[in-house]
């Protein structure tokens, strides 16, 4: 009885999830978690000719779910809007959106360039805004409730060295999440964020393998370990599931205690 209750409460059965960055370290884990929880279709918005896409597709289909791929340049607002138009033209009915695509360039403040600023704000801020906007517009058009989960970062709250632009973009994501939630909560659209701590992904492997950097970072994490992508699954599934009816406009930190120290 208990297992049945939990399965029914947190099940995403029949839901369609759109995921950006689904072929990356965190995004792949999140997309697979959604599929394992019952989401019937995973819609992946990804860069053209992504080498990791076939493996993701095989994994999703191996779980008995449908997989749809749409390619675009996330740094180009017009291209992303066109991508969403194609998604709706394909007959996709929206339920869940996970914005996970992101980029980082590590440099001292004085060395950051205009190109760095343009790229990080284009992908980490503008693309998330456009994605939320296009997804939300469709929900409003169809008069449907929906769940939007933006992937932010603990650097939105505690900036690290050499990540001034990245930290700024993630702070923007937190405020953006609140702003969308303020306008859409009354319409049944819940907008939340997850702020991961230090996670082992291809983007961070060089730091995890650097003894000095690793010691510095782990000295700031009470749990004394790096997180793994699947550590985000419980927060994701709560925010995306039917059990969440009243949580909106917040960021859940999954960081081994980093922000609480």
C-alpha cells in the first residue's frame, strides 16, 4: 500500500518533458530520471550534431519512453524560438520543462572579455528566459498547468574565484525564476529552480582531479564529498511531480551543506 501510494504520488506517467542540455552531465541524469519516473516522452533541445545524443536516445528508448530531438543554437534567441515553434508543430503537448543547458568560462575578473560576457549571458540567462517564455506561452494558450525547473547554482549565493560572469548569470536565473513564478503561479504554472553544489561532471573533472583545488573546495562542503548528478533527482522529481501543488518561486540547494556553512 505504501509503495503504491508513493509511486502514484510521484509518478510522471503520461507526462511530456522538454529538457535543454539533456546530453550533458547533469542534464542527461535529469532526463533519465524523468523517464524512469514515468515521463512518456523526453524532448531534447540540443546543439546540432551533438555526439552524445545517440546514447541519450538509446537510454530513453531503452526505458520504453519516446525520444524527440530538436536542434538549435541556444545562444541565438531567434533560433531557439524557431525550435519551439517546430516542437509545437510536431504536436508536442507541454507538461514539464527543465532548463539545464549552461556554459562556464573561468577567468579572473580583470581578464574576462566581452565575448565571455556575451556567450555566458546568451546561454545561461537569455536562453532560459526565452525557453520559459515559449513554454509558458504554450501552456497559457492551452490553458494547462505545468512545471518549469531551472538549473541554477550555489554560485548564485556564494561566488567563487574566477567565476564572476558565471555567478552573475546564475544569480539572474534565481531572480528570473521568482519573476516568472510571481506572474504565472495563479495560472497553475509553477516555476522553481535547483541550485547544485560542486558536482562531478565533464565540466568539473579537472578540478576534482586537482589535489589542491579539490582540498580547497571540499574544505567548504560539510558533507566532505563531491555531489554526483543523481543527487539532484529527488529535488527534480518533487518539483516536477503531482505531489508538488504549492511550492513555486524557490530554489532548492543540493550542495552537501555548502550554503549552510
